[in-house]
């Protein structure tokens, strides 16, 4: 039997926002809208971090990571599907997968990132300084072994974008041989 979290639902599927909310946003200038969007992205990541720390405190890092990975696999698939529709891209090549990824909450949340499209058609996304990891270090915690979470998310994202595009993990904690970056991901033809 399918788990209830995996079943589609019809609640909250409307593409229209309440007029009062649209009016509120219409009153903001461009910079205020940017500030608002980035504030809400940071708030989303605060919730993500708080629930992870709560599970980690009550159980352990491994169990918290497993729950996190489940959530992010779902998010990867959902975000890819929604962004493909929003940006009008049907079967993205590796460069377009990177373009779609750059529109995700996860990618936008990293102020210190880099990305490139290589001559061979592959595309690279790098998190140079990871806010989540740096916050953990500031709190005296060990780095989060996030590969399971991030790889599952990006695999689901990539597969939903185009099953002909493959994901390659260059590095991600706990496998982090380079100290100049936190993680690096390559999208290429399978």
C-alpha cells in the first residue's frame, strides 16, 4: 500500500492567489519583493534546520538524516515538475537542468555558490560555502553528513527533469576531500 505522504492530493492546488495578497505584493517595490522572497527562503531553511535538530536531539543524526532524505527526495521531484512547467522546459539537457536547479529554494538559499556549463555539455553546481554547515560548526556541532539527503534530492530532481540526464557527485560530506568547497554536482548525459 502506498504511504499517505506519497499519494497525490487536490488541496491547495489553485494557481491563483487571494486578491488581498496580490494587492499586498503590488504595493512593494522590486527591492522589497526581493527582500521578502529571500527572507522567506531563509525562514524555510530555519524550519528545515530546526526540525532536523529536533529529530537529532531526540534520536540521533542517522535517524534525522533518514527523515530529511525522505522529505528532500519528494521535494526534488515536486520542484522539478513545477519548475519545468513554470519555465516552459519539457525535456531539459544538462545545462537546462542546471538552469532549473538554480531556481530552486535550495540553490537560491546559498549565497556562496558557483555554476558553469562545460564545453562537453555537462553542467556543474558547486556550493562554495554552505550556510547550513557553517551554522552547525558555529553551534559546536559536527558537519552534517548530508550526501544522502542532497544526492537523493538531486537524483529525484534530475530524474524528474529528464531521465536521460545523470547526476555525478564530485564531493559532499561526509566525503569532502576538498576544503575550498562543501559540495559539487555534475549534470551530464547518461
